[in-house]
């Protein structure tokens, strides 16, 4: 392994650890808190599904990023496998952005319970982040496709 990709792999491991902590501790605590504050199950259940769906997609992105690092180490980044990985990453980021748009009802409920605007601000940030990285991945995919054709 090359040193820069080794550092990035270490970073991905930290991200997996943090994502697991959030998924196993923070999400259940948030959902229990919302339930205790009489949030409707019509909001709570879809919100839970969307939260965990975004986590699953995030795990997928991390796995695909690991794959891209592997391809980079073996000088095969600009290959069909590399383009496919970037294409799937792009789709996952766009899907996460859509998930957070759909989850806005749960976030608004959370903001009402907390009487604070922070959840909505974070939600908007996550939507913009997902769209921005999705567009970046789209541009990277197009660059890779052009390089393969050369």
C-alpha cells in the first residue's frame, strides 16, 4: 500500500467506527426521545427507515471508496471497475440527498420537540452536501470515462 492511500484507508476505518456508533447509539436514542414526546408513528416509522437507509448507503459509499483506493494502489483507477464504483457512489450520494429531503417531516417534528432550529439546519446541510458530492462524483465519472477512451 502506498502512504496516501494508507492514510485514506485509516480515515475510512474511523468513518465506519463513527457511523456504527451513530447508527447503534444516536439513532435509537433519538427515536426513543421522539416517541416519548408523542411523535406520531406515521412520522416516526418512516423517519427511522430513512435514517437507517442513509446509514446503509453510507456504508456502501465507504466500501466503494475502499475499492477505489485498491484500484489506485494497483494503477487501475482509470478502468471500467473504477468508473462503475464512482457511478455507484454518485447514485448513493444523490439517493442520500433525496432521503434527507423525504425525512424533513421527521426533522421538523424533532425541531418542534427541541424548540430549536439546529436539526433543520443540519438537514439542509446534509441535503446540499449529498447533492454537491454527487455532482463531484458525476464530473469525476465523466473525466474517467474520457481517460479510458484515450
